[in-house]
C-alpha cells in the first residue's frame, strides 16, 4: 500500500477502520462491490496525483479482471 498511497500500512488500516463502514457498499445481482481497501487506495491515489480515472483503472486493475 505504501507505493500507491504514500502511507504506512498501519496508517492505511487506521483510516480504513475509521471510514470503512461509512463507505461500504453491498453486492447486488448485477455487480460485486469494490472492496473498501481498494476504494480508499484509489481515492488517496487520485487526491495525491490527480491522475485520470482511466489511468487509475489500469494501475489498480486486478490480474483476474
């Protein structure tokens, strides 16, 4: 996580604990949710770099997708 967010893993986990329940979503019949840790990582990366959504998508895309 350090490479993507510039935070230590313990700081990232603290942040996830604080905001996790507030940003959590539920799976539906149409889609699976993006995990909380990925949502936070993408948000922090965007705020730090202002990269485009497309750039962030390729950066964080899982190998199985």
